[in-house]
């Protein structure tokens, strides 16, 4: 639709903004985003009015994204300017309106003239400080929307488009191609329209989510009436015990809350079975704390331990603490010894010590041979004039065998004998006199 060019662009309904209205998924995970702004660059795909277009790249492997609708249409439906999903729940408009029982199709006209007048009137009311009478944000969320809402950003939506040349088998760029080399998904999800998404009519994504909500199973209470504990999974370090009590106390009196940080779970025990059943019915598939969707299940009954089992556990801890090998531990745990006990096992391949009867008897072990006198044999020893001979070896006793050197062994040489040193003489003998000159040598 052609627009008039006036001196005041706002008077003609043109929109000028400083920052877009977008969701966290479309903005990307990079905290530093370079964004370009072009005033009155394109027309809105809903109301066909010129508006300010923002363009940016959410991530390294993402495609460039830009705002598709104006901020006026975005405020009317409380949706993102790029993906047209709800800003609060991250769901399509059809799913949100169906879950909250909101009928907003008749509020926004679809004809060109009425739609433009409706958008301009809304802008005038917004500039005057009068809020638009909308039901969004005033209706309490029900079970269906809590089951389907998205609590974390979905950055996979920002991926590059599928390469059309790759689908035809003609792409020559290879790994340098900025588009995805995948086959497109065919089916109902490939037939999406931006106006159907905005007005919430015949949206295939919304129909898939609504069917998924009807197929979600419920949490059946166990037959054991003594179970009053609920299992909560998917916890994070941000969630504290007080957060769990604030979400569970409204359904009944809580007996205890036990958190297991290592397993990222917790156990909430109620004082009555009715309180546990009410909490399981109200919070299943829709429990969200600090943006985290938690898993809720019934606890399992605890099996009591027998006293005999406890004693065996303590004994096993002592025996298996590394002090004894497993072979000896198994012999100790086999039971009381029989009449013919098995021979003792060697400890780490070390031969067992001989018994008192099998021990060898050496002459040096006789106390009488070493000069000791026994009190009972003092008279006999003094009459004989010497110690008695050692007793003969008994049966089973033996003397050590003679020692034979190894083959090639050579005994060391005997110690060398040196002459004894001469005594020290204080005065030395005078030297012999020199021979006389010209004479015969002296006779000896």
C-alpha cells in the first residue's frame, strides 16, 4: 500500500524505534551483538506500514536475522518481532490463546483500511499514555500452558537455511558454503505462513503442540498408602531448600525436605498422604522454579535392613579393608572350623613358619653346651667333671646339611705375613770415615 510522504512521519503512522522487541532465542547467546538500524526500511508484513528494521547475527554459525513486523503489531499480540512467538511462554499464538481461552481474532481487523486505522489509533493511545485493553498478562496460566511453555532459549532456531544447490546436487562450495548441507524436512511443518502464525489460525506447529499436551501421561499414586514422599529431579545449584518449600507448602504440611546435591534431586515428604497426592496432581509436568523445568515422581518405599545383614556388612568392611587377602577372608567367613581343618594358606607366597615339632634342633640351642648349669643336674654335672653330652635328636629333627660352595667359586688368598717392625733407635750410627787420598782402600 502506497503511503503519503509528509513532513511528520509519525503523523502518517510510520514507526520509528531505537531497539527491537525480540525474544532471547532470537537475540542469541552472544552478549556482544552488532546490530544495524534502518529507519522506515521495510513495511510491516501484517499492517503494511513502514517501520524501523533491525538486523543482526545471533552467533557465529547463525544466519542474519531482522525484524519482520512493526512494534505496534508486536504489542497487540505480545509476540516477538522476528519469530512471532509469545514473549512470556515461547509458544505460538494459537497455543497460547487456546490454553488461556482468549479470543483475539475479532479484536484486530484484517482488511487493509481497518487494520491501518486500528494500528494508528493504538499508536495515538500509546503516545498519550493510555494502555491498550488487552487480556495478555491478566489471565492466570493454566495446566496446559505450564506443560508446554519453553523455559530455556532455543538457539537451534537461528541456524542457517538449507542450501538449495546442495538439494539439487550442484553445490561446489563444499565446507565453505555458509548454508546447511542437509535435506529439507517435508511435511506439515514445512507449510508455515507468517500471517497464520500471527493470527493463530491453521498453524501446524501449534497443532503439534496441542496434540502433545493431550498425550502427556499423568502421575498415578502408588498402591502403598505409607508412601508420602515425592521425588524432584533436575535441580540446580540455584535452587535452595526454601524454594522447594515455597512451591510445595500450599498443598499440605511438609514433614521434611532432603536435598541430594550430588544427584541433582530432592525428596519432599508430607505428613499426610492426601497432601502428597494433591501436590503430585497439581505440579506434575508443569513445575518450573527459577526457569528450570523439574521432574516430579513418587518416591519408592524403603526396604528395612535386618540386624544380621548389618553385622555381616560390618564384618565385611573389617575383613576387606586391605589387611588380609581375599583367600583368608573367605576361609574366615566360611563358618566354624571342622574336625580336620585345612592347612593354612601362604600369605602372599611366603611359606608358613614350621611348627614346634618340625623345627630343626642345633647344638648351639642346648643351654648346657653354652656353659649353663641346670639346677636339677648340679650334683651330677660336678661329679662328672664336664657338661653332659647333648641329647640325641628326636624324630623329625635334623641338623643342617654341610655347605658346598657354588661352581667356579674361588676362595680369597690367605693374608700376607709382614715382618714385625723394628724398635725405634734414638741415635743413629755415625757414617764410615772417608778413604784416605792416594792410598789403598781400607781393609774390611
